[in-house]
């Protein structure tokens, strides 16, 4: 039977990674879980994010996934090491691919990371970037308003433009040449962010590099889909199915998506 | 103690992969072995290529590498599956990364693969490409003269231009939009190949994508170098050290390289 690749996120952000995986691996089946009811994860304590990430992982493991992508930077920073140790399928996050992509792009090794409060506090990006290249200079900027702008579906609006301009003001007139979208929600704001920062700054969506890593690891572990059975993607959310559906259909270019509502934690059946 | 990443090739071709790895992972130590004395591998039988690849792998394993890159398409096609099963360190080849990079680049999914006779006969590229995307159309073209043009140091000469033009004539006026350099020697001819094929055809050197895979797998296995000890790259060849040195210094932009001559097979101490 066809086995899916599992994706988990605090909400809809991980769909930006799914989009790239569907492009690079069109015959793979996707199971996605967005914990919209408890979004945002950014301001929460690492222990709580680990607990939630563990609950999401087990929900998808129970449905038979062959690989897990923690498609959320906050959860990657707080939980990747532990979840990888606990599960016996390949588990990857988005911080390492994002760092790799940024270092490939940057010409002067001056990189800024935009992220949630949790991701910035964790210093996961500066650590990952400096591990790959000791010479890199990294600035981190928390953009706590971005996630709610995206989750509310306002990511193309005038509000989005205003929030982006206010939040990214510290990056104007610096020598930074590469900015990492260190939260999987932020690629939905990418056109506005690029427009604000100008053509000299490369804006990195870690989705493409994460998709390449998914492809490489599936191959390495002999888990690439061999074709055959019909693909049936499944999308789960702990929050509103209608908001999720609108955004997912717009972003993924899919139609008539069926979104399943589920419960996690004390209210759910684990 | 610092552990190196091992690279093996039939000759100097794998240096095109090393170049990208040094760019993406500047703090990693490299051990490289080119089996120049028995180059080219392309026309040899798969069983013989497997035997030679096994000898090269063990030479580097004995020197304590933490990961092995089969930086040769012919050897990847003939030996990757077996060598991966036999060794207890991560082992990757160049065909899967090359396929991934080509599919990311192509807009019409019409791809040509240039390779040695051995690689073309193995059908490793069409299989890898179609496994990732069933819709792709693949043409294969053996270019048996390319390796000796490169190994003889003639890769910028008028001879190289003539050989490229004659070999790639079948690709002129086709709808192919992406060409994979399916032999690690060929990137040294890339400027001439691009010039002949024109701006509408993307020419894929699998080195960059292979380097990304090396980085991803080292991270996944917790093997990224943590800094500290001084880096001492080592380069071994079974052939002429002076030809190897000239080409390696030109290609890698290094100076005063020390190339070590070794013997493999019946003549060597395994």
C-alpha cells in the first residue's frame, strides 16, 4: 500500500513546503497536519512546543507515514532532535535546509533570519549557519505579527504590506544580501517582503531545499514511491476547516479539497 | 580527530564535485582518490567497474573516512547499491542528485543525458528520472571521447570544441530544454558545451546538488565537522601525479598541491 510523507506545522505554514514537495515529487502521497487551534507556536515555551509536536507526530505515525517533515521552524528548533531520536522513520526539519540554501545564495555571507520569537530565542539558525560556515554574520529579527496575518488569510492585503514594512524596517540600508524566511508561514508574504527589501536582497524560502532533502533521504532509505496505487492526499487541522481550505486551495492550486477536522491533546483521542 | 569525506572517481572528474563541496562545506576535510591508471571506466564491464570501485572504497575506508561519495557516474551506475550495502558509513552517488537537479530546472520535461558508454548502457539516468517523474522524456547520448579530452588536460582547446560539436550534433534543433552532464569529467567542458547548445538549453552539473546531499546527510547522521583541528586534504591518484596536479590546481584554484601516487588492485597493497 502507498505510504505517505507526513508534514506537521502549527497551522497552514507548512503548506509552503508541501507545495515544493508536490513539484519535485509529483507521485508521492502527502499527509498534512496543521495544529491551527493552538497556533501560534512562536511565543510558547520550548517544552510545550515539544509536547505539541510529539502529539502531531504520533497522530500521523498512527496513520502509517514513511517519513516525517517538521515543516515548522519553531517546532524544528524545539523538537527535531528529540523527535528524530524517538521515531524509527526518517525525520527532518526546515532549519538545516534553509541555512544551506541561504549560504548557497549569499555572496557576502551577511545573512538575516526572520522568525517567530521562539525560533529567534533558540538561536537555531545562527548555530546551523555558523556550523556550515564559521565566517557568516547572522542577524535575527522576530516578526511576531506575520503568522497571524497569514493564518487570517490577509497575506495579500494592505494590512500585510503595513506589517511587513514596520517589521522589516531594521533591515533597510544594511549590507545584508540574503534574508531567510525562518518560518514556513512567511513565504506567503514573500512578494511583499521582496518588494520592500528590493532587488539586491535574496529572500530564501526553505521549501525548495527541504523538498530536495526529502527526495534525497527517501532515495537514500529506499523509500521513494514506486508508483501504482492511486494517490490520496489527506489534510488535517485542529482548527477551522473552511479557513484552512480557502488558503490551501489558493496556495496549492488545488480544487475541492477535503479538509478533516481533528482534536489533539487532552481533547483528542491519542 | 578530524574525519574526512571520501571521494572516488576513475580519474580527475570527481574534482568537479569536490569543488562544490568545498564551496558549501568549507570546514570539511576531503580525501580524494582518482584511479587514473585504469581510466576510462566507461567502456569497461559493470563487474569490473564494481571491483575497481570496491578497491577504491576500501583504500579510503582504511584511512578513516566518515562518508563516501562515488563521484563517478559509471561507478555509481555499476556499484552504488552494492557498495552502500557493504559499508557501514553513508554512501552516495551522483546520478540521483543529477536527476533531481535536472527535473528542478526543466520546464518541458524533455531531458538529454550525456554519459559514458557504461552509464548510457546501464539506463541508470532514465530509471532515476522516471522514478521521480513518470512524465519525463529522456534521450541518452554516449560521448566516449570527452573523458580522454579532459584527462589529457585539453579541455579548453580547439580539439575540445571539435569533439563537443561532433558529439552533440544530434541534440541540435530538438525540443530538449535540459542536458545532464552525466559524467563528472564533463563539467570541465561545460563552457564549450553551453556555447554549442545555446542559451535555451540548461546544462546541469550534478556537483552542486551532490554537495547539498552531502551536507544534508552529514547533518542527518550527526557527522558535520565541529571545527577545531587543522584541515589536511589528501589527493591520491594511481596515475601521473603531475597531470593530476596541474588540472586539480587549475580547477580547484589551489596552489602547491601535494598529490600522492598509490597502487590499487594486483599491484597495490590492499
